[in-house]
């Protein structure tokens, strides 16, 4: 079974129009034996639960076609021998995607009119994401990640050739003046080329903070020549080649974690200011109405909370589970997840926030444009 890479593009594809029923399955998994032996058992139980739900609402031929790839995944022994920390599986008529996650997720099986995507949104949002530049006199490597892991991204300075076809950019020797190392490489020229490439190709387009990882003596020179306003003052002062990928990620998160908490506090402050001006909403009915109307600029939704229900596409009215107005097709999703999808669809921004940092107790806080 081939994993689908988790990117903004693949995430957006899940939000496009699909034919219900939409099946979303999440479960924590394990990287090592013997802990990972329990993963397949938990997965089969979730699939059985999904199949029973589908059989109550849909014809047998549709259920069989929809559930078949889920069963096929259960039989893939190689897949279950190489799992990460979490798993997300999505199925709908004509569609099946499997994502491996580098963070534990809550076990969940949902059959609804749209996919349950809030856990994935938390992985992709910019609040806890950063870029990491591993720099030496011989090469530079650029990564993007969060607290859970890093993945290499490609950049190519104009005068530093890309020699390995991907993440690493090797130094091109310069011998015409300037500060040189023992091999004759012009350090300033190389660092300047790296700085320019990272800024133009990645920092400006993404607006993500940049962490420098290099030997202590290289921090001063790079910062002296850098014009990157996204470069953080604190960095990782060690040769990046001396760290394992896990250690590299852990050291970077130590640097970035204070920035992360500052960003969360700023989101809460922005909502408080908006509320004082009559532009901050926390009542779920009001938030839903504003989301469907395209009035929401920024929506904060509580990370590990679920509220069963749906939003009426035409009016923004809520159909809550157990209420007098349940969803007309009987398919219930997480209301907070649906709010996020509406805000994204209407050009707003959605941030998934831990409960302790949420400025409200309703599960959703919306800052409106007007």
C-alpha cells in the first residue's frame, strides 16, 4: 500500500467535492515490534465498526465497494511492519487515501457527508511549523517540520550546484578574495548564496520562522551577512551532521517552542480585541452563520474536542446530534471540523488550538472581517 504524502495539496483534495458517504479512520500506531502487533487488531475493529454503520444506511453493493480497500490494507503485512506514530485512512466512492502520521492521534471512525480532517489540519497549520537550515562549509540542507518530525525540502542557490538531486546543496568553491577556509572556499560568498536562496525560494513564500543549525563559529558569520527577516535569534549551535534525525528535530523544537507559545497567545489576544469591537464570535450558531456567509477571517477550533452535528449549507443553521433538527441524511460529522472546512472554503484561516490555549469554552472562536 502506497502512502499519500501529507501536503497542503493532498489535504485540499480531501476538502473538494466528494460523493458521500465519506469514511474517516484515525488510530495511533507503533513503530517497533512487538507493540505494533496490536495495531492491525485495532484497525480491523474500527473497519468492522465502519462497515456496520454503512450497512445500516446504504445498499450492500455500495458498502462492499467502499469497504474493499480498507480490507485490502488490513492484509498488507509489509505496511503494518513499517507504521509510524499514527494512521489516517479516508475512503469515499472512487477515492481511498492512507496517511502515515508522525504524531499520536485519537482513535476515531466516522461515516459522514464529508471527511473528518481536523487532526490533519493540525499537522499542516503554520502555528507550530518552522524551517531549519543545517549549514556547514561544505553543504547546506533545508528542512521543514514541527515538534514531531522534519522533512527535507529542495533549494538551489544560483552559484551553488545541486549535486544530489534533492535536499542537499553542496558548496561551490570560490577562490577570488574574501574569507576562505583551508580548502580555499569563500565562506562569505557561499553563505550569502545560501541565504539568498532560502529567503527567495522558501522564507518569503511561506513566512515560516527559520532556525539556523551550525557550529557556533558559523552562526556569527551567517547572521552578519543574512538579510532574512524570518531568521530567529536563537539557533542550534552544533554541527548538524553530528545529530540523528530525531535529535535534530528535538533540538530545533527546543528553540522554537517559546515562539509557538507566543503565537498561540497572540491568537487569543487578537480574538479578545475583535470581541471588544463586536467582531469576535464564540456562540456556535453565530459562528456557523458567519462561516457560511464568508465573514470569518480567522477561526480557532479546539484540538481534541468533537461536537456531533452538521451545518446547513444554505443558511448556516446547525443540525446537532440528538436535537429536533438532526442532519437530513442522517450523517453526522464533527461540527467543529465542518466549521473549519467552511472557513477555508470561503478564504479564511483556521487554527487548531490546544484546549488550554483556547480563549473560549464553546470549542470555536471566530474573528470576523465585518
